[in-house]
């Protein structure tokens, strides 16, 4: 039966005096006591040391030479002990890249678990992602009942609009005879006309076979041809039965999303291969906050409601705002909070693609009283601040603009710190039931939408 407790008898490591203790398994157990009473000697130097020693001894002689093995603790007996992990006591870190998982190094074990025991699923459709060699495909097809008729197809078009006249003619010149268009078998010798405004599925018929002995070589050649023309995809249609879809790439067959090889660094937000490209693995991003840009909404624009533009006094600046007010019928002396929502949005985010006629007196001419007109987009306060912050090389300017910035979870990864392909990758972990004594057949580890030291890593009980 599975042990329910860890039994320690006669522990004499360091200052322990022949201690006997029973510790329940699957419980959070805290060892307390005065300084020097032997807490660490019992937990680390006795229980953990014995668990680590047993684990290392279970490995091969080749693997043991790379691991540092702890000595046998001074104890009479320890029963019910599984391989153990020790988390070192460390001081807190204020580095934004440090979390509870990284500081305690638990995150390293989780990354390894994901990479080695995980079976990836597409984050969009949830279907398994598999990569197969041609020999593996052949082995699977040869399991079909003998005498069954099959078609080897190359799915060259999948759910796309177009006439594809040139492509069909090219395949005819290459010697292909038939295609399957939207489920209908057609001969390439005839003129095939497709509606360019409708989506089509076109499968190139590579070969027609009957399952029998010694078919492996021809089957492999046909699959190679199908994979070549469909960018790594091949379809095997069993007449009167199912249709099998194969992929030689590590990608989702339905969504077409490709994935890199699953490796531990793919799940690290401190590695370029795993970190979100938008926030560089920090989980949050600085942005210009409208509440900081307009801190006092009771003020009018003329009285300095827009804080970054408060000190601007140029004639061109005011002529631009007056033209804007005339076009959208609002008053520069009206308190910002009483302006309509569309006008507030216009001032903060700009006019987008809409061009506005601006006027300025003496801008393009030496004549001081001559009014010039020009059409242009209104950039908006926040896009203007973003552009200036991005383009400036001045640290002083950046520091000054940061007065109007705030922090929010990264909109790309939603605070998960990892690339979208990784943070939304469904990995179903199938642990080794007997060795890990799992009560559940599936172990799920979720990257929650949190960041910083409160990063949430969940494990189903029983692991």
C-alpha cells in the first residue's frame, strides 16, 4: 500500500539527540522551534539528504558522475520517503524579473516538467499538435485493414478564395491527372472553373492504392510527393471510411500555427525564446494614462487641462486647437469634463484617418496677416506623447514624459510574461502514475494572469 507518513527513527545529525518523528504525507508540515534546536538539521540535513541520496543512487553510473551526492545522514531508519526537492532560504529580491517561482527555483522544475512530459495542444482549437516522419505515417497507414482502397491526397488549398487556374494548369503539366475540389473528384484534362468569391478546398490526387503487403516503398514515395506540394501536409482518404491527416511539421493541422520544439527555455520569461516580445518578459508595460494627462478635468483646455501641453504658448499650437474646435463645434473655454465623450476622445487619441483643415496666419508666408490653409490629421495628445517618448534620445525628456505614465498588465500576454504561443499553449501532462503516486491521471499547471511575486502556479493535488 502507498505510505501515508514519513517515519524517522534515531536521528542524530548535528545537534539532534536521537529524535523519532512521524510526518504525514500530502500535508503542509511546518517545523518550529528555538534557534539551534535542530529544525534545519531535521528537515534538510536528515530528511532531504536521505531523499536526495536515494534518488541519485537510483540513476545510472553515467548520470551519477554529473551530480553531487550528499552523504548518508546519521539516522537509524527513514521510511515512506520519496525523492525530494530542497528550496533554499533566500532574501527577497526587488528585481522585476524575479518571482516566487524563480527565486525558489521551483520554476526550473516546472519548465523541465512542461518540456519533457508535456503533450502540446493548439491554443486556438485545442487539438493535439503532432509531428511525424514519413516512416511513422507509413506504419500507421499499413495498420488499415488489408484490401481497403485509399487515396493519397495533397491538400494544396484549404478554405481560401480564388480561381486557381494557374495552379491547376501547372499540376496538369507535371503529370497529375485528378484533383478533388470541394469534395468532388475532377479530371485535370477538363477546364475547371471556380468561383473566385467562394472559399474552396482543393486536394491534389497523388496516388490511388489498395492496402496489401510490400506496399511500404510506394506508399512512402507517394506521401513524400504529397508533403512536398502541401508544405508538410498529407491526407489519406479511406474509401467508405475515415480520412487521416498527417503533418511532418510541428504545427496545428487545422489552424496552421507552427510551434518550435518544446524545450525548457521556451517556458522561461527570462529567455528570448519564451519572453513576450511586447513587454520583454516583464508582464507589465508603461502607458500614458489619460487621468495623468488630464489630472484636473474641471479646467478648460485654455486654462491648461491637458498637462503635457500646459506650457505650450505658440501661436501655431493655439491656431491648431481653434481650428479643431471650429470643425467639431466645441469651446476651448469649456471645462474638459463637460466636453462630449467624442470630443474628449478626439483630443486624447487624435482624428485617425480623418483629415482636418487647419489655418494659420503668417506660417507659410512672410506677410504677417496672410492666412494659410492646410489639410492634415490631428495626432492627438497620447499618440504625440508615445511618439516623442519612442523617438527621443534624451534621458531628461524620457523622465519628464514618464510623469504622465502608469503601469498596466501587458496587453499582448495579459501579464503572463510569455509569448502568446506559450502562455496559451495547452499542455496536458501525463505523469508516470506509479513513480509519482498521482491521484489524478492529468496534471495541469496553469499560468494565471498575475505577475510579480504573486505569480500563481497551480498543481492538482496528488503530485
